[in-house]
C-alpha cells in the first residue's frame, strides 16, 4: 500500500496542465450552454446568459494562467499520496450510493463505515462491519423516528419498524 | 428604543429554557468539534442544517452561533495539549501554548486561553450589539449597486488578497461562481447548465458542496497521507489556576487581541486566523519577556485566543446587518437563515427583532456556558483526543452522508457529494483554498441578481455602478485588494501573505 501516486516535482508539471485543460473544458461547456439561452436582456442589457459567459471567459483566462504556471513549475510541491486508503473511502461512498435504496440506510452506511475505518488502518472487517451497521441502525432510529428525517429503509429497518 | 433595551428584550427571549437548551447543545458540540482535529465549525453547521430543518428557527440559529463560539474555545485545547490545531484559527496558539504544556504549564495556558476567550467574547458581543443598529441604519439606504460592490469586495478578499497564490484563489472562486450558475435563472426563469437533469434545476445545494469539501475532501486528504505517527497528548500537570504574574501578563494581551480580532472578523477578509497572526506579532513586539517567545510565553497564548473569539463575533456584524458572510462558517450560517426563509440584513432587524436580538443575547449566555465547560471540565475534552482515528473518521463520514441523505435521499445527490468530495481532495492536494468555492456558490446568485437589478434600474448604463460614492469606494478597495497583493508577490514579498492564508473557519 505504499505506491507512488505522484512523481517528484519536474520542470513541466503535467498534473497542472491537466487542471488547465479541465478548466478550459468547464468554460467551453458554459459557453455552449449559454448559446442556446434566449438572452432577454430587457432594460438592463444583461440577460440570463451574460453572467455565465463572463464566468466562462474568466475561467478560460485562468486556464491559460494555470498552463503558464504548469510550464514554469510554479505549483507548490505536493505531499506524497498513498492511493490505497483514498480508493477505499471512494469505494465505500460509491457502494453506499448504489446500495442505499436496495439494502437500506443501515447496511449501506455500515459498509461505508467499515471501509473508511479500513482506510485508516482498522483492517478487520469482521469487527468493523457489524459495528458500522449497528451504529448506523441506531442513527437511523434516532433520526428517522425521533427527528422525522426521511432516511431510506431496507430489510433490516423494516424488520423492527413495520412501516418505516 | 436603544440597543440596550433591545438587548434586554433579547435576554428575555434567550433565557427561555428551550433556548438555553439549544445554546447548551450548540456550545457543547462546538467545543467537541473544536477539540477534534479535522472537523471545524463550518462543517458541523453544514451537517446540522438538514437535521434542524423541522426545528425552531430561533433555537437552531442560537445553536449554530453556539457552535461557532464553541469551536473557537475548543481549538485551543488541542493546540496546547497536542501541538495539532483543532481548527485553523488556533494554529498560532500551538506555537507558545504547546511549549508551555511541555514545560508543565499546560494548566495556566488552558486557563489564559479560556478566560481570554471569555473576555474577548463578552466585549466583542457587546460591540456587536451596540454597533449593529447604526450599521443597519447605513445599510437601509443600500441599493442593488452598493450590495453588488460589497459582494465584489467579499469575492476579492476571500479569494485573492490573502493566501499564497492569487491564481489558485481566483480559480477556486470562479469554480464556485460556475456552480452557482447551475439551475433556473432567478430573473428570467430559464434553466441554465441543467442538461435536462431535473435534480439540477434547483441548483447545487450549498450544504452538499460544503460537506463534500470539508468532510470528504479532508478525510481523503488525511487518508492519502498514509501512516502518520500519533502525537502524544500532554497531560495537564499541576494547577489549572493562573498565578498573579500570569494574570498580570495576560490581561493586556486579552484586550489587545480583542481590539485586533473584532475589526478583522468584521471585514470581508475570510476568517479568524488573520487576527490571530496579527495579535501574535503585536504581543511579540510589545512583550517585556522577548526571550520567552518560542519557549512558551503566556502572552502568545492570551492574545491570539482572545483575537479568534473576538473575530468570531466580528464576523456576525456583516452577516446579521448586511447578510454578507466573511468566512466559511458565516457562509454556512447564511444558508441556515435561508433554510428558514429568513434573509439576514437590515430588514431582519425590523421584521423579526425578537429573533435577531435573542440570537445576539444568547451569545452572551453561550459565552458564559463556554467558560464553565472549558475550565472545570477540561479533562473530559482531553479524553476526546484519545479516540482512535479509524473510528473517528468513519464516524465523520457516517454523519456527513447522513446530512445529505436526510435532506434529499437521492442517488444523484450522493453522487454529487462523492464528486465534490474528490474535487475537494484534488484541490487540497494542489494547494487550492476551499473557502472561495463555497463563498462563490453562496454569494454568486445574490451578486448576479443585484447586478442585473442595478443595470435594469439604470436601463443598461454601466457607469451607474460607480456613481454612488459608497459603491465607488467599495469597488476601489476591491481593486486595490486584488492588485496590491499581486505586486507584492511579484516583488517576492508573498511569504507574509501566504502566512495569512484564510482557509476554513
């Protein structure tokens, strides 16, 4: 779990170039979207498309500026990153999102809890998964039954509370 | 009626047992998140927004303000005992405070921080109460162009004036402004950047962005650092009481810290930490014991701690009187007001004085509660620092997603949470500040509306924006705040500015 995510600082900063490209893409999407708006400026001469166009123009300028900074290597040195734990947390969030409406809040969030704990070094899923599901279930009971928040119920919740 | 009468009426509102209970929850939660490294008041308020949706508006806002004040108190504990600031406004406290704790003087360090915070909170809250009515009077004549100028000033100071790079600050701000364009245009009703996705018609939720940036981005960044050895928590040895010399050396820094922190907080400059830096520098210059600085000088704890509490109260001045947030926490609190259909600003003082003055008065009560929570009960908070990191961050993510699911249990919303979380991680990695993107999303639509109103009134004449003296001065200051730091950085004097980076709280 100690892969190198980023190479040491180079003269040409490729990651920063990617950021510059990304900013330009966002600006392009905004310009494209604003083109189909009926620009009803009315009295002011400033319609719904004006502000997105200005923001897009500035983003384009910032993309160029970022590009120049990338060529000059102006970006600060980045801390070395360990991709393993980051991916565990992202996987936890993605699983929660996919399972939320199928398995219910407690199970989906319990999985997120266990995978996050794993990312921070608690690897024993046989321990963290039950703890996570139990804790999420308590949270579900408190927030959905007492504070009337709408949290999706699954098989586990319906076992205890018939109509959620 | 003068401010004094209003304040007395507010105290009656705030002394209601239910309100006292909300304040107590707020300050307790605030102290806890202040103590825990990695979560700050901005995140906590964002997490609680969906939960408080059905609760009493006054009570919820009192709770939010309690969290803000409590966060400022709690952060000092972590700084002093762990040498890791609990939140960004306590970075400076760690310099001298941790040295004091290492020399066995942790007790007096905690005491001067808590008592200094109390005195600063008291003075600054009274200043807030007595200044607010006169600012409201001025603000009543503000039209769309003045508000637009004010927001431009806030944009510039939050993004470009401080921090180590104008490029990254502005990029973060304009990403926020781009996100703010998503949804139905408020004036013409046309859908912008929604791409036919119905969930996007309402725009991007501020809470989703804030929770993703502050909780998920932060958790990813810390996880990515891999194994970092745990730092030991220093035990509080000896008496927590300050000696006579401690008092003598502390009271002036408390007052100076308050005098520095309050105006800094009230200015749209993006956070409480700037005041703490200035206060530390002042104390270092004025001290009679210069040899102790760097070794644990009590002045270096007393001043900055007073400054960060005073600036928390200062932040509430523009928020309550103008509806203008000057820090990330204030920005989220503004979203809290809006959730209850309230718009902070001069009109709120006229339409809902009970709520505004109850809120201000409750701050005085919260401040007294915090002194009790933080001095005799300090041992309890220290225990919080011993929670193992896997459980802590797993719990943080549990509650982070709970807030979003509670507000809108849709897969799309969770997808946005994940997407923005990854964006927040990448931004942290490349040194982009987080506060500007949040402020851009919140203030962007308001600034656009005011601009278009101003231009509609003038029938498209742009010069109207600088024809009012107030608007012209505000825009002038904004231009200076953008250009002067750029020149300073070009001439190699950027180090001071990056020291003053305003980030989170």
